[in-house]
C-alpha cells in the first residue's frame, strides 16, 4: 500500500509538470514594453476620445438608426387593429 501511494504521488507530480509545460511555451522570453511612435500615441488618443464621447452620449458623433428587422417588414404601413 505504501508503494502504491508513493507511485501515485510521483505520477501526480509528473502529471502536474507535464500539464504546466505548455504555459511556459507561450512566454516569449522578454516582457519589456515596446516604444510607441507618436502616430500610434495619437491614434490611441483619438480612439480613447471617441470611446469617451460614446460613453457620455455625446451628440457630436454621427448617429445612425439601425433597423434589424428591415428585411422582415413590409414597406407598406398597415393599420394595426
């Protein structure tokens, strides 16, 4: 019984190591941040500005009405009874 529990513990340890190996394979080796160009910084600022305006409900952004049922509805306006 003692040999079985030792073998089971060893198998569990080996299985843990084997399952953790793919996680190390995803690491690219260096986690240094890259430098961003001024154009990239400006693009990020524009995206952030548009996002904040959309969150606030700013009316300076063009609004488009979307009708998801446009292909289902008839063009005729029928009386509802």
